[in-house]
C-alpha cells in the first residue's frame, strides 16, 4: 500500500496495489510502482497508477525490477545482471543488455541524466 498526501487539502489517502510495493517513481500524472523482493530477487511485476483517475494497470516485465528510472519515453529497468528499456506507453520491451559480473559483484543502482 502507498499513502499519498494532498498538499492543498492536507488529506492522506491510501492506494492499494495488487502486490507489495518495492519502488515508486512519479512522472507526470502517473506513479510507476515495482513489485519484488530485494532480498530474494523474486517478483517481475510493475504497476502504473494514473493519479487523476485512480486506474491501476499491472504488467509482467519478465525480469526482476531491482530499480527503475524514466527518461524521455523509456522506462529503464535494472535487474540482477541485465538492464532493459521498455516503451513507457505500451510497456513493450525495446532493448535488453546482459552485464557480465564477477562472482561477488552486483548491480547497485540505475539513474537517468
């Protein structure tokens, strides 16, 4: 569940998602919410919440969404050893690259510039 605070009305409301919430990114009038477990690396879902309507659409990314960032019309997802780009409107995967890691190393963050 995610709680939202309205600055104008000073009201707090709850947004219930179909699965536990991991990361939240706010872009324009939408919240992009990942569902997954940081410890086990389980979970492959992402929900898009439209603030104006309250509509929630959930997608299976077919990869663990360790972290996400948004740039232009792309959603970039960092997984265990991959980074993928999804079309922000359709959530279709447009590109994916595997990043070879030595034992004991892991991907720790993704950001857009």
